[in-house]
């Protein structure tokens, strides 16, 4: 389902009323405007589209602030209990949190099976729109905002870490994201813009992930580090996709499209794909997910350490 991460198919949504700035008392549901949108053309490229109005849930720790903040991007099944668990962990540690809802404003509830409904590349403007609105909140330090995503949202986080995304979506004179943390993203694709990132990137994967495998992400991190960028990956032995989520240790997902064996090659982050004719031979259906409490606990400690250093 992750194969066309860079190729977008945007279904139009009528914009709703969104706030342009936030007040100190603004918490809970916040509607905001995305930093534009990305629309697919008939030749498989992305082009600029109009802003959308989406929403997110904002929580602020007690006290005067200003606090560092973390924007959280959900997976293909939408916002769930696991996202709220991370909110509790981060808020207890003193971070404001904004759980970004990329689905409701688009009329979606799940894209795990229908991979064409929304691709991670389309969510880059969502992330930067959230950055813009959070930067106006008096209780949030605009220079200490991080982006953190999971699976589908983890891919969007990796894409958003590119210098290209920063240059395109950050308003002139305003700070970008201070750090990017991606859980079990898909890193099999290649395109020139992925070789430059705008801030530290941290990836957390499982060695048994058969949906978004860890090895391509290890190779990505190695390339970035060789050229001087601050990137790192932690791979947890015996952990599967969604290892930080509650549930059974292994659960099959027989209907999802699996591109773990594919290596999409694009001319640019906006497409098109150069080797689309090879897809039929590498795609298959089915993947597994599974909870790993030990890996989850270690990842939570690691994330708090990283944020403690990167958002200080």
C-alpha cells in the first residue's frame, strides 16, 4: 500500500472555516488550513492545489510555557488509542501535542486497503499547515516543534523531512520543524530530493516488519550520514510493524497491498515514476502487524531522550 507514496490522487474537499491564529486558551479540536495541497495530474506528476481545512486535537501541559510541541501523524487506519497513548507519554514529559487528523476533512476513515484514497505525499502540506497554526499559539515555542508519524504517517514524516519540503512549505522568516521521528516508514523508493533533509531524522523499525521493511531505511540513513546529515535508525529485534500498538503479538492483514519487494524510482519528489512497468512483478497482498511491549517501552524511552536533546 505504500508503493505510490509520491504519487498523489487528491479528492477535492470544500474548505471549512479555520482559525488563522490561536489564543492562549485554544485547546482541544482546532481547525486549520493546510499549506496548500498536492494534486495528481494524468501523467503521474504532482502539482500544487488549493489549501484544505483539516483539524487536530491540541493538548497543552499545565503551566505558563512556552512549551515544545510535537505534531503526531496517524497511520492508515486513522487516529486510534495508540496515538492517544503517545499523547499521554509526551504531555507527561512536558510537551504540547497536536494529533493531526488527515482523514475527516477529506471524508475518509481508513486507507489501509484502498491505497488510492490518500497517499503519504499528500500529507506533507497537512504537516506544515499544522506547524504554521501551532507557531501562533502563545503557549508553544515555535522554534521547538517536531513532527512524529506512524506507518502511513511515518512515511509522510520522512517525506516532510526533506529540504525540498521545508523550502516549499515553510513561510519565509519562520522556523521549520526542529526534528522528525518516523515509526516503521516505507523507505524503498528513491528520488533526488530524499538525499537532503532539513533537520535531524530518527527512524524506529522492527526487524520482522514484512510491510515496510527496515533495511531500506537503514540504507537511507547510511546515505544521509555519509553526506553529513543528522540521521539515525533503531531496529528492534523480533518486532513487527506497529510494534508500539496494543494487541496480539502477530495479526495478519490479508487484504492490504504490500510493496515490500518493490523499489520505486522517481525522477523527482513530484514524480513521475520511472519504473512503473515493474510493479506487477513485485506487488502482492497481505502483511502482518504485531505488538511488542518490550520494544514499545524501549522506543518510548528512546523518543523521550531524543526529544530531550533535539527540542531543548
